[in-house]
């Protein structure tokens, strides 16, 4: 999640940069889609305001952000009798990710400096949200592996309880990794944008 009220500050940054057993069967099914929300504005301040008004709302905080990744877990587990015990049979873990990104309708009429800022920022928002989707896929695959290697239990009620615990642990670890990623990205935002802007400016000058 990128903090709001950034575009106006980045205009100054751009100016500076210019100067400077038989194993259980398993299947992970992951899907990814994109959605866009349109914003207006013709200045940096107006863009910040538009993102603040129209960006997706984060459920945990109730605040708006310039991009988001909606993640939905699902799947199923079957149980089989094996050696007098209950074991995991087929495992299917499903993951749906929807990446929500801003689309600036006035991009083609923007000044060169504001266009540079927007292109740099929007690319970073997309990279950030793509990484959220990848983190989710990593945890979905890890959950699949965990479930299909659970040791059998004496009865299927206990086996299901183990599956439930393993799933809850996986979701908890996933959420923690996503939050950790956001914290790291937030702290490095200014330095990262300076590097990206400097790189784009150098590329344009060559």
C-alpha cells in the first residue's frame, strides 16, 4: 500500500533528481485479474485528492489507497482410510487475486514533469500489488504442501481438526508476511521513488 499525498511531494523529488504414503494428490489453482478505477485531475495536488477520494478502501483500516489486491482463499480436502487410519486424500487449494489499479484519464494532456511522476508512481503501485499477489501464491503453494504431508490420525474428526489448524496457521502467516511487506515498502518509499525517477530521467537523457 502506497501512502497518499505523494504526488505533490514527488514533483519536488523529480526536480532534485533532475539536478542530482502414496502421497496425497494436490492441486493449487490460482487466478489473477485486474480492475481499474478512473481518476481525474490536472495537477499533482488534484491527483492526490482524486486518489484519496476514489482509491479502494482497505477493510482493516477503512482508509483509501491508490492500489489494492483483493485475495480470496478457498479449496477442498478429502479424507481416505489408510492402514486403519484416516488420512488426507485429495487436496485442492484455490486462490483468487484481483489487483486494483488507478487509471488517470488526463495522462495524455499532462505536463512532461507530471507525466514522469505519474508513470513512475503508477508503475511502482502495480509492482507493489503484483508482489502482494505473489506472496499469496507462495503461501497457497505452501499450504498445499503442508496439507498433503499431514500424518494420518486415528479418526477423520481429528484429521479434519489438523487440517483446520494447518489452514488457520497458513492464513495467519500469509497475513503477517503481507503486513511485513507493506511496512518495508512504506519505509523505503521515498528512497525507492528517488531511484526510479533518477533512472527514468537518465533514460530519457540518453
